[in-house]
């Protein structure tokens, strides 16, 4: 009997140790997988401006699912508007932090400055602020991609709404300043009663004409 109890205790102890090891391995692999999937991914592109497609914006976006820190964006060759720093340093050259899904944009000039040009774009960032290792991405963007590019109306429904609100505000400014008069067509209950009386009168006249016999020669 004692041997059976001893064997049972040994089996229980081994099972407990095995379960502990399995739990530790599972926790470590789960953390490693979480770290592997939670990564930032920063891209920079030149895109037509939403308000005017003959102008360009520089857009820097974190398309990953983790924050990107100490972001740097370089162009080779440098964008025409900022060559030699004659017009000031290029915007969005460095960004301290980009949250997942966050985009930053800045106007960089007319499309004619960049038409038919190709740029080597390099973005780099840190996964954590204190890390020394930097992640980077390098690729080409050709502005020939926008050859013949056009839109019918505004590119975004939000821009359409903004344009309509702007027009309404401008029209109201004319009214408020007195340069335009605001006309209103008011239909009151008295007008409705008068209209009903007129209709009743017309029906009675029609009935009287319908029952009236034409006069003939007396016989």
C-alpha cells in the first residue's frame, strides 16, 4: 500500500513539474510571437493634394500595429523645392513618434516640379525609444505613376462637405452684411382658409352652371 502511495506521489510531482515547464515555454513563445507581430512599418509617399491634384503632398504613415519612434525620412535625390535648403529644410524629415495607423502630411510644391522624376525613399525608425537598433525600409517611387491622373469632383466626400459648408458660409456672410436680401415665403393658416373658401366658391359656381338650362324660344 505504501509503495502505491509513493508511486502516486512521484507521478503527481513529475506531472506538476512537466506542467510548470510547459506553462513557462508557452508563456515565452506567446511573448515572442507578440513581439514579432507588434511591429511598426513606416512608409513615405508623394501624393496629389486632396484639394488640388496639380499640387503634391508628402505623406508619412505608420502602417504597422506598433508605435514607431525617432522616425527619419530621406529622399535621393532631395525634393526639388528643398535642394540646397534655399527654401528651408524639408518638412517631416524627422518625426519623434508615429502611432499605429497615424499619418502626417505636408505640402511640398506644384506637381510640375516633380513630374517624370523617380526618388529613392528611405525610412528608418526604432521599435522602442531606448533601443540602439534601427529598422529601415528603402524603395523607389516614380511620379510617372500619376501620368494622366484625374478625378471627377472632389477626391473625398469630406472635402465635398467642406466645400458646401464653405459656400453656405460665404453666402450667409453676404446676407448678414446686408448686401443680399433674404426672401421668405410664409404660408399661414389664414392663407390656407382663404384658399379653401376660393375653392368652395369655384365648385359652387361650376355646379350652378352645370344645372342651368339654356334658354330657348317660347312655344
